């Protein structure tokens, strides 16, 4: 047939209609009646300002990415899968926008849910998110974009992002997020299959397959440099009730399920587990603690509130991350003593970094801020010069990517 999508359009619409009726019916009727949005713990409400806004940007760029994949494919079966995903991504963009709308309208504090993008030019977390969710999905050849979006973004990181976040949300009184995010994840399974099919379609093409593992390693490293610390920070520091240490969630979904089982199934097509996976595991233990320090120090550039750990939370961090107090806890006590929690004190934690000679850099490739002189994650400073400008890097993997295509990261 010349119009492949007509084969499944009716069935697709029927299936998604049922899911939307179930989802929006719950949000607009039951959850609104019981005032569910105001029963969310305030700390978690702040985290959802980040999670839902950032995921929306990813879903929006995925519309363009899968449209490009449809345009590049020739097999009707592949075009069918990609076009189905285009419609999914339109749906997901609306779902993420709607949950922000719902929190803003029904919840305890609208600021951030309704105006996060006012800080998009200066917020350090925005830049890394745009690198992962924008550039990675739509910049490059079609197969590279599929690897970034479907093989890594969706097959690897939607589980700790979209599935695990529902556990943390529920633990902190949030019934809206699981209602929407689990509906999104039922579509993600189809997208993972699309990524699998992309790899299968080029497996016998020597000219394409020779770049496959390099692109996979680059895509994984770029995304983990952002997702690993940011999600860990949102879960552990952006919640009152803890589910489990972030490193356990990361290890289960990223290291074992994706790096082991999922990539293992692609082994017969020549796909290898990313060489950078071992270094990423080091980041999973400490990188989110490092990022929280910087995020709190740079709070005026953000659109959500961060609070320093309570005494009870400090005990939890030390119990699950031995050495946390000596590295971070003592510093937070000093910040509190200097009045960081009171804007009238005139003290910004960024001053502490400056006074103690701990400069903060931005990694050129991942766009994630890092402090090489005060961190426990896998960050070491490297500086290279290109076209009269100096560029900083926090690891060897990003440095290698930049050296092969420096013009790609000039801006």
C-alpha cells in the first residue's frame, strides 16, 4: 500500500483513546475531587517542576526526530513504526504540558510549573537538558538520532525516569504523576522496538554498521552525564520520603537491564555494551551529590526551590553513602551558619566556592556544570583550545567526542 499508516490508524486511535479517557478521567474527576494536588509533599512539588518541564522538551524534539526517521526509511514496516511514534510524541508533549498545567491550577504553588522557560537562557540545568533532549535527538544522520532517541534515551533512560519516578512520586503523596507517566511509558515500549528495528535494518550494511558502536557509546555517555546526576538529585534531594538510594535504581535499570540484557540481545548484530558504562557506574554513586552542591549554590538562576538536607536526611545519606558527611554535610552546616537559607543574609553559597578556590566549569560536550577540585564523582578537568577559545571537559569520553568533531560543539 502507498499509505502504510492506514493499516493501523483505526486500531491506534482506538487504543490511545481508551488510555486518554482513563488518564484524564482520573485527573479531572477523582483526583480533583479529593484535592490530590495539595496533598503532594512541597519538596516533591518542586521536583516535578523540573521533571515534567524537561521531559516535555524531550518529547517535543522526539516528534521531529521520528519524523526524520520516517522520511529516511524505505521499508513500509519501519515507516509504520516511526509514524506511530510521531503521533505518540505529540501525545506525550501534551501530557507533560498538561501535568504542569494541572499542578499549576490545582496545586500548592504555580511558580515554576507555569513559567520555567523564563530561565532557559541562564539556567545551568537547562543547557545540559537541551544538549541531551534536543541536539542528541535531531542533530546528525538518521541512525545516530535513532540511537540517541530510541536505543539509549527510550530503551535505557525512560525506565529510571518515567517508571522509577512514579515510585518516588507515590511515596511523596503525588498521585497525578503516576497517572500520566505510566500512560506515557506504555507507548515507550513501541519506541524501544523501533530502535531495535533501526539496528536490525543496518546490521548487514558494512558502511553503516562500522559506526554503530562508536555512536552508541557517544550517545550513552552524553545522556548519562546528564541523566545520572540530575535524576539522582531530583530523587534523593527533591523528596521527603526516600524509596532507595539512587545508585540501586540506576544499577537495576541502566547497568543490568539495559547494559546487560537489552544490549546483549543486540549482540548478534554486532552491538557491544558501551565502553564507558563502567565509568558511568562511578558517577551513579556520587555525581548527583556533586551536582546538588552546584545547583544549590547557583539557585538564583533556577526556576524551582531547593532545600538543604535536614538532620534526618543527613543520617540517611551517610548511611547509604558512607563519607557523605565529611564531603558534603560539613559544608552544608557552614552554609546554614552563614545564613544561606535567608535571602536577607546576603550570603550566596556560590561565594563559598569562590572563597575556597573551587571554580565551577561547564563541560563543553554534555553542558553539565562540574567542580573538579571539589567532587567525588568521575570528573577531572581538561582544557583544550580551538579557534581562539578555551573549552573545558570533565572526562575523557567527552574530550574524545569533541576532538573528532570540535565544530559540532562550538556554540
